């Protein structure tokens, strides 16, 4: 686990405020990069595909598709607070249907003598039950986690764009300088200092981004208290 991943896991643990069960469930539910991990397919289409798999008695496929739909519904709910109640009903419905499909798959696994697989499916069912019972807590923590995670990703993108622009500017300057026939020592020294200052500014900027993120997290934790 990289430092960034560990930081996000620690942040999730703080948001759960000592609630071990809540943390265990959400650590298996939330993503460090939701935009990359969560399906781009429309939520309605994901649900339709899952329901079709159930009708075709393809319960393993149905469980997987319901999982994709549930992940997307939780994420979208955190990004559309004005529709929170509607999304909660959708999530509750998905949890119920996921549980039924998983139960069917578990029964099949037991008949085929696949005890370890059946036990794993039973744990899935337990997590679905927890999400259903603690939906408000799940959504509150997920909202804080995803909003903070997305803001960190945006800061990284903005910072990288600025750093890339500066590197390109310096590269262009260096290309122009290579075409010059004469260079004096004073200008060489100034250019080296400019490059060093650019590097130092990048370090300061990264430090500011880190401090801003830490301050924002502290504020969120204070609000949750």
C-alpha cells in the first residue's frame, strides 16, 4: 500500500470514529479514485442488466452487476445531495435485490459442495444487511470521503497542470537558448537560479496542497463531532 492509499484509509478510519464494523464495510465499498473505478454506464441500464441476469437464472452475473449498480448509486448519492432521499430508496432496493441474488448463488454453491465460496457469499449478505440498517451513517461517511477524495484529485490535476506548463516553458526557453551562438556567464547563472527557483516553487506548492487538504479534513472531523 502506497503512502497516498494509506492516507485515504486512515482518513476513512477517522470518519468512522471508532465504529469498526462501519469501517470494515466501507473499506470494501468505497474507492480511492471513484471516477476511474465506478462504471461509466447509466445507473438505470446497470439495474436493467442485473435484473435481466436474474430472470435468466444467471445469479453470479446478477450479483456482479448489482454490485456495479450499488457502487454507482452510492457515489451518485454523495454528489447529488438534493436527491438524497430518492437515492437512498434506490440503494435500499438494490441492497434487497443483491441480497436475494446472492442468497440464490449461495444455495447453489452449497449444493455443489463449494463451502468456502458459500461462506464468502454469506459475508456479502451480512454486509448488505449492515448497509441497509445503517444507511444514513453509510451515506454520511461516504459523502465526506468521496467529496474529500475528489477534491484531492482535482488539486493534484491542477497542480500537475501548472507544473507541466512551467516545465514546458522552461523547455522552450532552453530550446531557444541552444540556438544562440553566444552565452555569457551571467545569463547562465541567472538561468540556473530560475530553474532552481522553479523547482523550489514546485515543492512549496506541493506542501501547500498537502496543508490545505489536512486543514480541510480537520474541519470536516470537527463538524462531525
